[in-house]
């Protein structure tokens, strides 16, 4: 008489996934797990492993889901009789991903099942494929609705409620300033205006454990993006357009933001992190052949004209300390003169010239008109929506090209702290400044430094330094 055998319980893998959960309305994986465990118990199955992808999209093809890929490999290897998920869109919102898992399961005789839809590919594989198609279409519809809502919010100057919060502010609709982060933003703004590199700031923030909203270290690119973002001046942007009205409290003012944007736009490569480690690299030239001098810190430290094919003549070699001391003394003396102070004030005075002054006044007037129009419509309800948007467009038709003209004006970059400073104050400023800031202080008034070769038997003398001035 043949012996009776007891059927072994199905060995089931559980897959859980949650997308970005900014508002707490997504189905939490803990609830998914509870329902899946109940399904396993009802069906007399055995749970062999749990695969959980958190904060991960199943629609974006650029996103790699580590636990989904591990599940796929484990199914291919055998040892799993089935995969249980709370809903089919937890597994896939793209047909391609579902087919990958389904084919792997079919090859080893495994199944895919879901709790909420009652799906089981052992009975109805076609339904599973249809549900994935529906999930993909729903994701596309959600994306369309979100874009439409974002456009509507932008028209009203409202902050974007979704996505990761901007640095310096709370998330959601209120957009409140976070004091500690706001101070870091102001600090970065001051340092960029002083000529410091973004790399230097990023390294300093990393050493101080200052992190992005995602908890990651700052880099030159992320600091640049943060400082150029209109959010720090209280304005919303959408598809490259900046709303003229403030929607929340600014951290820095418009003038500072405009200056920083101009600096980072026109001198991004240098501010992202100069490749120079010496004061005069790229500034000092050989007096014999005109080739840029190279700085070398080895040994006594020298500036030399490189010799060789495609290089210089090799005739100029000067101790770094001697040259830099002379340059420092010349800079301090020159900056303190009435002529140079007047030139620097003129460089910073954007009201020089009738046409430019009128352009600034026109922009200010239109910005004030937009603000008054917004108050009349949104706050005081004095005008209707159609009248508001018609008047707003008329103002923008003038304001947008005028802002573009201002942005195209050459920006005078003058290091702060040097206008009106005494000789002692300038000397103290120089001594405290690191090399990147010293370079900015120097290039405020000097274009090039030419170092003449001394010749045999001649010692270095200040007269062997020739300068080309900016003013």
C-alpha cells in the first residue's frame, strides 16, 4: 500500500514598496506587511523572505530598486514558490518590470499573487498584465494632474508643496524659515560675494557637518543651485519663470541674490573651485617672454617661467615670498589712495549713467506695480481674475525684457570691506584672508603682474615688478 505524503506549504516571498511619502497619505509598508501576512496565514503558506523598497518609484525607469532586483535573482535561483504583494502596483507600474518577474517565476513554476485585487497568476495571468497597464496609466494621469496643479500654484505664487523641502525652509504650504539653515545661507552668500570658492565653502560645511535637506554633504554644484534658487528670496519658479510676487519670507534680499546669480553665472568655473593654490597663478607673467609663471611650493617656494616646447623661456625665477610681499604692500598702498577709492565706488554705483539708472527705475516701478496688483486681486478682492491676469501680462511684457537687459550688464565685482578702509584695516584684512580671497582682493584692482628677470649677479628688487591696473 503506497504511503501517504503531506503537501509542503508554498514558500512565499513578500515584496513591499512605498514611494516618496511627503504628506503621509501613502500606504505604509507596515500596513502592507500586515495584510500580506494575513494572506500567507489564510493560504497555509510559509514566508521565506521579505523584500522592501522604501522611497522608491516603480514608474521612473531611471530608478533602480535594489530589493526588487534581489527578489528577481532569488526567484530565478529557485527555492521560492510564489511572490505575494499588497497590490500589483507595488511590484510594478511598468509592463517591462512585471514581465521580467513574471517570466522568471514562470520558468521555475512560481506564481505572483496580490492581496487587494485577489490576483493569482496561476489562474489569471492576463488580468495581472492588464492591472499593470492600468497602474502605469494612472501614474501618467497623476503626473499630468500634478503638472497642472503646479502651474496653477505658480500663477498664484504659492510654494510647491511636493518634493523635498528647499534648504532654509520647512516643507509644505507654509514655507517657514529655519533659523539655523537661514544663517548658513547668509554665510554662503557673504563668502561668495567676498570671492571665496564654492569648493572651499563645501569643504568647510562638510567639516562642520552641515548637510543638505536629504542629509547629504554639500558640494560646489548643490551650493550653487541653492544660492541661485529664487526660493531664498521668497519667490516661486516654474519651468524657468520666476514669479514676481513674494510668497514667503526671504532669507537674503533681491540685490544680493542678483549679484550672486551674476557672479556664479559669469565666473562659475573659477568659483566652483579654483585649480590654483598660489596667489599669483594665472596673474603673474614672465617679463622676458610673457608666459604665465608657474608656482611651486617645493623647497623654498618659487614662481618660475617654465621652459620647454610650447612653454616659456625659463629665464624668470623668483622666490614666492619676496614677490608676494611686494604685491601685498603695493595693493594696500594703492587701494587706500583717493583715486582708487573713487574708481571702486564708481564701479559699484549702478546709478552711473542715465540710461542704466532709468532701466533700474523701470524694473523697480514694474515690480511695485505687480505687487500692488497682487494685493488688489488676492487680498482686497478689488479686481477679478481676468482683469488681474490681463494687467499682469501687460506688466510682464515690459518687465521681462528689462530684467534680461539688466542681467546682461557687466557686473562689477568688488570685494566687500575695501571701500573706505584705512591702511591698517586693509593690512589686517589681507592677513586674515585665505589665498582664494586674497586673489579676489588683488584682482579687484590689478589685471596682471609682470615679473622681470634679474640677470646675473642682481638681487631681487621691487622695481622688477610691473603691474597692469584695472582703474
